[in-house]
């Protein structure tokens, strides 16, 4: 009986599509950074916000605090005072994703930020976990 089950299980695994077997379905978006004079522009900022499923203002507030500079959102772009390398910007976006997008339990990006009382929580739509997060 156990032998039949194992054979059927092995056959089912072989028939699964390749994309189902991959554990990583979410990639952290990379910034398209351009330095113009004493300003740094992220040209694909609205695309990053869409991929992370967060408000651009929330991401911008985090980046401004982390980079210790001033800036603004202009159309689809984010503009910062000062010169910042692509590596530093991408590192800060990864940090934002880790803290404010990915679930702390299952690691999936299917989360939303909710407020209960005075506490902000990261609520996962996949596993149902809720974790407190820092205010920006």
C-alpha cells in the first residue's frame, strides 16, 4: 500500500510544471538610477512601488530617512538631493522590502500594512501572520 502511494507521489511531482517547483516567485525590483548634477533620479520609481504593492509616498519617506536627504516624487520618478550610487539605492529598496513587504513567517510578498490602535502591523494574505512594524 505504501509503495503504491510513493510511486503515485513521485509521478505527481514529475508532472508538476517548472514554475510551481520554484520557491522564489518574487524578485526585489532594481532601481534605474541616474545622477544629474547634484541630484539622483530613480526613473522607474512608480514601477517599483507597483511591484512592491505599496504607496509611492511610503517608499519615498523610507528612502529619504535612510539616505538622510530631501527629495520629492516628480511624475513617475523620485528625485533626491545629493549623489547616491545605484548599489546604495538598491540596498535601501531591499531593506524596505525586507521590513515592510515580505512576511516574517512565510517570506511571501502578499502583505498589507494595517493599523490597529496606535500600532502598525504587517498582515500576510498568504499565511495570516501579523507582525508589528516600525513607523517611518
